[in-house]
């Protein structure tokens, strides 16, 4: 599937209702929180090194979304948090999530030393582990993490 990953400059100008409805039907509330927090200004992905991406298919339909924030739960500097990462059910298992995650990881390098994410989904657990995240961090606010400096060293070798 041909897709285009683009930075979302203003979420209010996009119709994300299909993704929100689909995610809620699956029992996930985090896309609703994305919209609510964007509208109330509490999280607009506008701090340094923060970004929100959308993925559009060849029909120009938004099929995935995901962002990067400074981790509000960490007392350490240099920790980024993967946020509001969702792939439409019809677009899963086609590499779209991996492409989006790789784009976010690339953006995080040079700004963050570590990335974390929280999930309670076994499918998401498998996805993050398959993409280089370690699990079972023992933290209540993060289930998976990746040290970016190690990633950069591995690529250099």
C-alpha cells in the first residue's frame, strides 16, 4: 500500500472522526483524548522536538496517526514519549505502523536519549518489541522503552 506520512500542523483542520470512532469501538480512548487535549490546548505537540504525524493512503484517507512528546511523567531529561499511536484496522499488517514508528524514532534522535510508550495491548506489545523496544520496564507510566544512543551506535557499527 502506498502511503504518505505528513506532519500534522493543526489537528483541528483534519477530520479524524473515523479513526476516533474506530479506536473507541476497539475499546481505546486515547484518540478521543488526543482530540480533547488538542482542542483545550493541553497537548498540541508544539514544544521543541515534539511532532504529530498522520499517514494517508492512496485515496487520501487518514489511516494512521502518532506523535512524540517530551515525557511528562519522567523526571529525567531527554525522555520522549510516543503518544496516540493508532493504525486503522484495515491498514494493519502492511508495514504502515513500522514506517510511522521509524519516522518518529528518526525525529527523536538528536533530541531525546530514550523513548518510552505505555500500552496494555498484547498486539501493541508484540509490535513494539519487534521494532526494538524492550518491555517490562517496571514503571507504572511506561511499559516499553528504547535507548536511542544504543540505536545510533548499532547503526554506526
